[in-house]
C-alpha cells in the first residue's frame, strides 16, 4: 500500500524526497462497535508492530474516553490504511491593490429578519469591498454565487487578499 501511494504521487510529478506516507489503523475493543483511529508504527508488520499499535490504541482510548481496558480486554484491528502526501510549496496568495480612501457605497437598504423582528439592513456589493474595509452588522454582502450575512452582533473585515472575515463584534476581526 505504501509503494502504491508513493508510485501514484511520483507519477503525479511529486519529487520522491517530498513524499510523506502516513499509516493508520482503526482499532476497537473486542465486541465494541466504535473504533478509534490511531497512527500505526512504521516498519514491518510483525509482533512489535502489533504491540506498538495496541499501546497506541490504549493511549488514544484513554485520551478520548477517559478510560481504557489495557491488559483486560482483547482488541480488534478493523481497518489498516495508508495515505500518501506530496509536500508542495505553499502558493503565494496575491494581495489586492488598495483602492482610494472612499468607503464603498452601499447597494441598498432592505428589511431583514433578525432575532424576531425586521431590521433595516445595509446591502453591499462584494465586488466593490476593498482590502481593509470593515463594518459592523447587521449587513448583507451580495455577489454572483454567494450571499454573506453579517448578524447584528458580528463584524466583517476584508483582509489584504480580499477574503471576508466575519466574527463576533466583541472580538476584533482582522
């Protein structure tokens, strides 16, 4: 499985030195219907592999559920899987050019239903919001394929890449 994953990534143009293989297993106590996924040890699948896998399962079960049955109950290996990752350079996200200092004009105002009542709400066109623009809700930002609603207790900020960040008005969104 590891060789298949590595071969596939190499065929996709990933340098072998930049391939990362992860082994995992779904393990449970005999008779249970709930598995816990744990990292599987590297190396050959032999007795020490299974001992390491069982130890990892007991530790993960303890972290997840607050208890384990180490040395008290048999375990079952339900699934074994391998994932291959090609490590690539993180792309540089372009920053949008700053626009003039003018605040973008709102598109309209319309009543929107929030918290049991209609509230006159500012409507903005997404395409004209410049980097660094901020607003307090309520507001609606419209664009061709999406609508972003900023609730009355939220704040919106446009980051340098043009990404809309919406968060609590009690916390500063950046």
